[in-house]
């Protein structure tokens, strides 16, 4: 069976990815900052390898990639993300906090993808996905504000688009996915959909990626989102 590696798997959308791929019989490498204390991960059963990983720690990313050098990773899902300081309004910006959000939301997905490139390249399915947000869309921004989160996801989009171009010759497909507005700790209770619906949709989109849709900005239902 194929193997998927998921970052930020301790809760929310990442945990749901683990659950669904395990249910389908995949081998799942679930990574999280403190996975032993994730009740959700501890309850999962199946072909599961749980590993500690803070995606902002580049040495730890390289060490995990080295320790998993015998694994092929069919699908690498860069899911870990933070909203950052909630006070992100004009004249009340936390610039230090902004840098930290960039480190996690914009830079870590590239670092993890680089570290696991060979694992993905030797797999059968050769797919890398990143969880972005429609809030990173310029065209969709009618409400302003959210400077930190919006800019971090817009930067992630630029990064993953370049990655899709650079990896095309190696046959690696890149999905840039908006999960919808999802009821998780980040999305809040008033969000529109549950994680199971979002993840079922994104799994289909990832499985259906083609050279034509690699590097496109896609909603969880597969529809395109304007940059
Ligand atoms: P949650 O806040 O519920 O979960 C975030 C996950 O990311 C947690 O597992 C958290 O781990 C992990 N994480 C945060 N920082 C790090 C780090 N440095 N290293 C490793 N893991 C880390 O968010 P969601 O599940 O809702 O979001 C998942 C992704 O989807 C994010 O990238 C988010 O931006 C994106 N998204 C979500 C939307 C929504 O409506 N929910 C909408 C649009 C995009 P820990 O438990 O250790 O904190």
C-alpha cells in the first residue's frame, strides 16, 4: 500500500487525514510537535508510524528525513500551520509574531518538501500537497485586515507554485489546497464544514492531480481559486 506523511497531525485537519488514509489501508507517517500527548493520534489504529516533528526546526526535519531514508513517501502533506497573533489590525501589529508565522506557514513547507524530495521521487504516486488558505488570495480579498495570516499563505502559494515548476521534470505533482472553512481549533465552531468532508475532498483532489493541475490553487472540492 502507498505511504503518506502528514505534518501537524496531532489534531484538526491533519488528524483527519491520518484517520482517512489509515481507514483506506495506507501506511501513515503522522508527525506532530508533541504526538504522545495527542489523544486523537493515540486512539488511531492501523499501519501507523508516529514521529515528533516541529516543522520550524530544520535540524529536526533533516534528522527525520535521514531516519526515514528507507521509506518511499507517495504523498507528502504539508498541513501544519498557525493563524498567528489575532491582533493583526493596523497600528496593532505584532511584527515579531509575523516573522514566526512566516517561518511556519511559508517556509516550513518548502524545508520539509526539500528534505523529503528523494523519498517522494522514488515513490509510485509522487505527490506533494500544501494546505494554504483562500485568505492568501488577492482576488478574493474584499474584507482586508488579517495582514499576518493572509501574507503568510500568499507567500506559501508563491513558494509551492515555484516548487511545482521545479519538480515537473522529476514527475512530482504539487497540490496547493484550500481546505474550506473547517470546524477545527483554527476554523472555530462557526465554520462551514467538518474536517471529514474537507479531507475527503482534498484526498480526491490530491489523487486526481495531473501535470496540468500541478501548481494550481484549488479548493477542497477541486474548483480553481483565483490567485
Ligand atoms: P488547527 O489549529 O486545528 O491545527 C493546526 C495543526 O498544526 C496542529 O496539529 C498543530 O500542532 C500543528 N502545528 C502548528 N505549528 C506547528 C509546528 N511548528 N510544527 C508542527 N506542527 C505544527 O488547524 P487546522 O487543522 O484547521 O488547519 C490545518 C491547516 O489548514 C493549516 O495550515 C491552516 O492554516 C489551514 N487552513 C485551515 C482552515 C480552517 O478553516 N480550519 C482554513 C484555511 C486553511 P500542535 O497540536 O502541536 O499545536
